C-alpha cells in the first residue's frame, strides 16, 4: 500500500468516527433520493463519492466542499492538511494557526474565514417588519 493510500484510508477513518448521525443526514442530501436509505454509515457516503469519481486518494476536494456545506471546519481542516501532506494542488491551500488556536483557511475561490466574520459584524440588524421602535 502506498503512503498516499495509507494516509487516505486513515483520513477516511478519522472522518467516519467524527461524523455524527446528523452530519451524515445532511451529507446524504447530496445523494440521489433512491440511495439515501442505503447510506447508513459515513463509509457508504465515501463509497458513493468514490463510485462517482469524486473521491480518491489524490482527489478530496469534493469531500472537503461537502464538509464545508455541513459546517464542520474541524473536518475541513483535516482534509486540507491531508491535501497539503499529499501535495494536492498546494497553490490553493493555505493553513494557518493563530495564537488563539482558531484555524483560518483560504482557497483561491473563496473569501477567507476572517473576512467573512468581518462582513457579518458589519451587518446592521433592523427590527422585524411591523415592529418599529424608536430609540430616544
């Protein structure tokens, strides 16, 4: 077994043990309706991606994006670290670990997580329609 294959198998094992039933339910939404009942374990979801050609030891970007969709940044970082270790497309991977131990990650097609938080903080909240209040 090659080093990448061992690392890949280890990655999938770690992800499987970290995904909750709720996470799996959200991931299954990407599958055709007739397969959703068959996919009862994370390994089944990984097999589905492999069968489609969307997951292999040298192609984990679809898995990374699926984990982003279900808001599991801890697992996204695991996949990104795997990609960096296996030299998969180093040009669009950047992993940093600030002193506060919160990971930031960037891809060339997305804004950084930090920029997203700044954008959220900049939003002005307005009262719901019909609930006008005045501040004196």
